[in-house]
C-alpha cells in the first residue's frame, strides 16, 4: 500500500476522479469484497510527481478517511512521511 481508504468511506467517487495513476477502484472492484473503495498499492505513487500531497485525500469529503499506510510495491512514495505516521495510519488531511 501507500495510502489506505478506511471503513468511513462513503463511496462518493471524489478520490477516483483525482487519482493520476488510476490506483483507486470502487466497491464493486474491491478485491477484499469490502463495501468501500480500495487503493492498489502497486499503482499508488502517493501523487509524487503529480501533486504536493495525495490528491485523493484532499478531494475526500470524509475527514480522516484516507490515511498513510506501509510503503507498497509502487516505484514512488513520499520520503517525508515517517514509519510511525504510516504504522499509526495517520490521516493525510484532517
């Protein structure tokens, strides 16, 4: 992973429209079968090279819904995010 959408997701679609790498899928395509949107970690680059912060989190109307997660298999991630922030699943935007 890179960012994580948690169970407070209201399935509004704002994050999908903002993702520059098409890493986010809706609840119908969520491989965990949860009724929330899902971020494919191997595709998510935390918007490095695209935006100053993850665009999905700034577009999301639900406070704390999108959090930092462990660095995934993608080629890019934000170097300024600590392991503690990731392990605590800190909200990207509050």
